[in-house]
C-alpha cells in the first residue's frame, strides 16, 4: 500500500504513513468505549519510523489502563478525534484517521470480555478476552 495521509475530523491534525497495515486490532476495553463514543477502537500497529504527525499538535491524556499499563492517549484539541495511543512497547494509531482506505479490516479483537449489546464481536477473528 502506498503512502497515505490520515486526518482528524476537523483537519487540524494530519499524519503521514509510509505503509499502512491492512489488519486492525479492535479493542473493546471500557476506556476505548468512552473515548470512541460507545464502540471499540480500531487500532493500527505501525512502526514509529513509518508514520509521523505532519500537521498540528495533539493533546495528551495520560492514564493507567485496566491492564495496569500506563499510556498516553493523543487526541485533537479542536474536534476530539482520537489520534493514537502510546504504550510503553508501541504506539497504536486509530484506523479512523484512514477511514478512506477501504481495505483495512479487523484482524484481532482484544478485551472482548468488556463487550456489550451495543456491538457484536466478530469471533471469526482471533479474539482475546483481555489484552495481549
Ligand atoms: Zn481535529
Ligand atoms: Zn482499549
């Protein structure tokens, strides 16, 4: 896949990715449900050298997740769009930035134990009850 520009809702933040993965990790944890407005978040694991913020400066919210890990959630201060989450081991980028790219699909589900009746977990994909 060629170079792609991802944007938040208002366009204040732009990211440039050299090579997008086709598989996203859907996270159903309660934090992601809050941040997304009530569904899972769809996360792309992208090596740091392959993606960069080229416009704007996101706000940073630091917290401890249910897993016990500390992380930073970056979001647009104008429109609230989630940009990425920085974990100690990796940064995961929100697939919604690239929702114009039609061939990204869910590859795995994490925190499926936190799902509810608002959405259905596609258990045909590899599914973890908690994180991994
Ligand atoms: Zn924005
Ligand atoms: Zn989550």
